[in-house]
């Protein structure tokens, strides 16, 4: 009897999972993927911020990133023995150990490169006659007694400097070494002696016992003070004429510090501590900035002085590096937040749609349980239990996969995100299902958009949401999108707000055009058109939730695609602005000209489509500005667009003169996508006709010129005289262009090179795709040294920093996830009405509907909804980009950290492919799913679908 009782009361959860394993598995997979994405996003952000901070510190100049504590030499009032003891290694090591222990978290030291010792802060003149004197000026040397020389260098020749006996302030003979670069430039050899004078003018003989080679020349040990490794040729600031002399460093033996105390070279005790970025994380930047500020002038400095002495000072450029990293992060974060909030909203809506689909499939089952006395608490509890059994393990597995995929990040943001996904599904599914059965119901009429009006509560709720969303968008539009001090949630929620407005409006207006279209279609022969339009208007697949999911996904994908396309376009434009064409050949100096033979050789190379020889002369003084003359007017402005670069006329005091061949240069402008160049206006006729070879131009010779807007405004319409290295002549502005290929400055003057006295080109601009090796070989074969620049190589210079690369990967993932969730939303909306479609086809087949007509019916029925979603997605994506573009600058993502790159703002622009492709994919998928449904339904018999007692 007990056995029968146990058999009759089988566990609910096990029974449900065995009854519908496919639905449970599909839900678990969806939750797994969503939890993985939700947990991976904050971890990915943490990871790229951490890598970015470490990269910036590691790649920064060691002189900026190293922490240095220094204090003057011990006071002269102290006994000599005490002064000498404070300058020896044991005491310096004790203080250095105390400083390392006192470093506050998260600041940590790279103990392998810590150096301390005594150095002279004032260079001393070395009058040895054998030292290099480039302009008869003796070199000036600094002297350093620093620890760790043997660990950070190898002996190239000679012997290591040592201290045969204890060195004191009275010592007059010490040993030292120099690096290979210093020895080569200053002509120092092993065994040479250099004299260093004391404050009393007594000589200290420094014997060079060895020449060393740095093990890691770019490491902090050698790069914190570059003179340790490499001498420098500098200009004498005290000379009235530009006179150069060498300056370098002599590396003394480790315990030679006391000898430097007797010199007048202002000896300083120092401790150099390079930071160890391996333990830093992205969120540590705020603490790191605070700690560095405290060490520079705060409680931390007091602690340093307790250890190193009351006169110790702390100096580092690490704070500026961290602040620059924080500025880039703050510039990137708002752009990333848009993607995060958009994809997060899409995922949440898709999960709610999944719950609605499951609730719809189980509506009859739960209605029966409710009618037989089942309580809402009991039904909800069972639904919660069976949902949690599949959802919670899937969320945990998603978190585990995200942790394995994205390492070294804080665990709690990802854990909260994965837990949020699981909680949403566990709460939304039982709640959505039980709310439908507050009152026991019997089988009722159809619930479609035409026959059933929305309730007043739903209408009020939708109107409230609509008003709030419109108000938020209006406030966002009024105040602008540029947020100071980090991420603005209102800005980040722009795609959600616009999609919500579009979904609420479109779902209400959707039936109206279908009703109007149904009337004329009803008069046509055949029932396919009428049935498809009538069913499309009644289908629950056109509800607000599926439409909102599609609009959000399409808007986020369009925004992400536009960001990625904008980054690529910004880098392409910056590379073009730097090189001027696909390739550029120029001389080592402004006056270096290119021989005709080189031009002909390069022009004939494979891959070269066009060549434009150009003569460029920078820093040409412009005449005084013409008061009240606005330059070339509208008809004479050539290609001026009104948006050209360049400042006011008063700013264009100096400009670049560019001599071009009008025909070849106009072709170059067309090939590279630059503004159209009015070559006909530079035609050399009359007074501007080409000069014979060797002829001199008269000062009254007038040349037509194309200028930048600022130069045109300065020179006016009348001829103005200018003096150049290419000849003296007058120019008359005949047009303006905002930008030219040959020069990057905004102020320029373009004339016909044939009319110049000096015609030889200084630059050759090439279009096409020449082989870099062959191009450089051809240039080297000319026998002169010319610079070769390639646009592709310049483009490759914009190598992503870890922060930029991480942000781009997140946007690529956002685009892919948006497309995936959009397709899933289409599938869910169609699957929700799949049983009804199958029953409809079965009934219509009994009335004579053919298989082909059935496929057309389902395709035509799905088309209006797909077109609605695609059109709404196009509008939502365009509106989102238009709303956010004024406040988004893509420079931090595209060009930040590249020396010499154009840092003018790069605004977000709509990318048509990013708008059109996802929308077209939605339409194609809807048609494909409808066709598959029709094909699958045609394979099953009508009896299977039309069972006796079927409520459908």
C-alpha cells in the first residue's frame, strides 16, 4: 500500500522535466548564454581597464613613472664620520628598505630595479683634452655612485670599478665606468682618468676601469636618468651663439658616495623606486591618484621624511600617467555604457518573451489546475521550484564560463549580473503565469488586437511610460549629451527610451493601415491576401514586447556598428591627413628636391596608379590682412564648403606655399577622397604663364592661387605680393578649399608650380598600392636619402592600446549579441503563434488550400510585422545616433595615444550598412521561419492537428 502511495505521488519537478525536456533545455541554454554575457561584460571592462593602466605605466618613460625620494647631502655641521656614514650603502639600504615597506597600497615597487646612491645634481666641466669637443667646448659630466651596476650591466671591456679601501670625504682617488655609448661619443677608453674638483679646488682623480653594456637599456635602472646610458649633445644656454657640448654620466663604484660630498657639484642622496604595475587593477586608479598626491604633499610625505630625513622630497610623474589613463577611461565609458544598457535591455525583454511563450503554452494546463481548486501560492511555488531547478544551475555555469573566459577581474560585478539574470527569470516566469489565473477562467474568445481592446489599466500604463520616455528624451535633447565626470545613465538609456517610444506608438498604430489595406484586398480574387492581412492585424506576435525587443536590438546594433565604422573612418582620415596620399616621398629637409629620374622611376612601378609632384615651402610670411575684405566670395570660392578648417585672417600670418601640377593634383584629390580641386582656375596663362628654364620672375608677376579660408580672408581679392624661396611674385585668390593633400597645416596657398621660378618638386605623392620594398629600393637607388611614408603603415601606427582594443571588442560583441537577440525575438514571436498557424493551415487544407498557397499565406502574414520591426529599427537606430552624436567624441577610441595624430573631435556618424543589414536580416528571417513552418505543417496530416476536443 505504501508502495502504491509513493507511486501515485510522483514529484512535480521531476515529472515536469520529464514531460517537457526540450522546453527546459532551451530555457537553460538561453539563461546560460545571457548569464555568460551579463557576467562577462563587467569582467571584460575590468580586464581592459586593468590592462590599459598597466600598459600605460609600462610603456611610459621611466623618468616619469619612477618614484624618486631625494634629499640634499648631510649638513656640514655634522661630524665628518657621520656624514660619510649616511652616504654609504648600508645606511642608504636601510632607508631604502624602510621606504619600500612604507609604500601605501595599491602602490608596489619593482624591487629588482630599485636603485639608490649619491649623485651630483650639477654637471662638472671635464677639461681633459682627449675628451670629445664638437665645437671646442669641453663636456660637462655628472657622477653617480649607484647600487646594482653589476646586476644591470655586463662588462664590455676592462674591470668593474671597486673601492680598494674605504672611501671618505678626504679620498682623492676613485674608480668609475662608462657605458659603451658614452665611451664612443666622448672617446673614453679604459685606463683614462678624469679630474673632478672639490669645493676647495682639490683634484679627485676618477680612473675609468671598465666599459659596460646595459642588460636592459629601456629598463627603469638605465632610463630613469637617460644620461646614465646615453650622452646628450646640448646647446650651451649661457652662450650668445648656438654652441653645443656633450653631457654624460660617469658610473662610480657603489661605496664611492662619500667622495662626492666634498665636491661643489651639489651632491644629492637619492632612492629610485620603479612601480610594479602587475598588481594594479583598473579600479585602483582613484586610490593610486590619492596615494601619489599624499606622497607628494600630504601625510605620505611626512611618513617619507620620518624615514629619509626632514629635507627629503618625493617626485614622480606617475600621477599624471594615471590621470591620463582615467581621462581616457572616462571618455570611453559613456560609449560602452550605451552598448551595455541597450544589450541588457534586449536580453531582459527576450527573457520576458520566453516567459510569456512558456506561460502561453501552459495556459490551459494551469487554468485546469486553478479551476480544480489550485491556489495561486501553490501554483506559483511549483512554477518557481521547477524554474529554479534549471535556471539557477545555468546562471552559475554562465558565471563560471565568464570567469574562465575573462580572467583577472573583480568577481562580484559578474556574480551580481549573473544572479540578476537568474533572479529575473525565476521571478518573472511564475509571476507572469500566475497573474493570468487570478480568477478561474474557462475557454474564451480570441485575444487579438482587433477584437479585444486593451484594458484601461494597460492604456494608462502605456501612456505613463510614453510620457516619461518622451520627457526624458526632451530633457536629454535640451541639455545635450556631453556628460562631465563620467557615465550619465540618461545618456546611456537613449536607445531604450527611443525604442520604448517607437514600440508604444507603433503597436497602437499598427492595425490601422492593415484595416485600410484589407478592404481593397477583400475585393480581389483569391483569399490569400485577405487572410494574411486579417491575421497579421490580429496576431499576438505584433505585441509591444516583441516589437520593443526588436527595436532595442536593431538600435543597439546600429549604434555599435556606427561606432566601429566611425573608428575606422577616423583612423583612415588621420592617416590620409598625415601622409597626404597612399604614399609620399620627400627630402630630408624643406629645400631638398627630387630629381626627375626618381619621379619617372617611381611613377613606372607596379601598383602606382598616379603620381603628383609637389613643391612645398613652409613658413611663408603672409602680407598684412586686408581690412573689410572677406576674400573670395561665393562665386569665386571654388570648392569652399563653408566648413573648412582654418582660423581667422589674423591667425594666418604664416602659411605653406604648395606648387602643384593642377591636372595630376586634381586626379590625386579625386582618388584619395579629398575635396574637389578646381584645377582649371590655376591654368598658367598670361602673366602667370610658365617661365623658361632659368628665367627670373618679376615682382609684378600675378599668379592665381587656391587658399585655405583663413589665408583667403587675409589676402582678400586683390593681388598681394609675397616673397618665397621659389621666387617673388603676387598672388590673387581665385578659390578656396578646406584641405589639401600635401600639407597638414590648416593655412596654405596653392599655386601652379610651372609658373614658379624654382619648379623642382620637394615631395612626390602617389596613389595606388605600390610594393613597399620595391618603392623603398627605387628611392634608395637614387643615391640620396629620402623619406618614404606609406598610408597603410601610418594607418597601422594607430595600434590599439589595451583599453581601445577592449572597448572595440565589447562593441563587436554588442553588435553580434544585438543581432542574435533580434533573431531570437523574431523566433519567439513566431513560435508563440506557431500552434495556431498549424491549426489554421490544417483547417484550410480541408477546404482545398494547396501547399504553395499555405506557404504564401504564412509568408504574407509575417511580412507586415517584419517590415514594421525593420522600419521601426531603422528609425530607432537613426534617432539614437542623431540624439547621442553631439556629445560623443570617438578620438579616445580611435586616435588616443598616437603621437602626431589629428586630435580634432571625431563625431559619431550614421553608418548605413549598420542600419540596413540587421533590419534586412529581420525581414529575411521572418520570411524564412514562416516558410519552414509552412513546409513542416504540410508534412503532417490534418487529422493530427484537428483532434476532437481541441480548444483551438
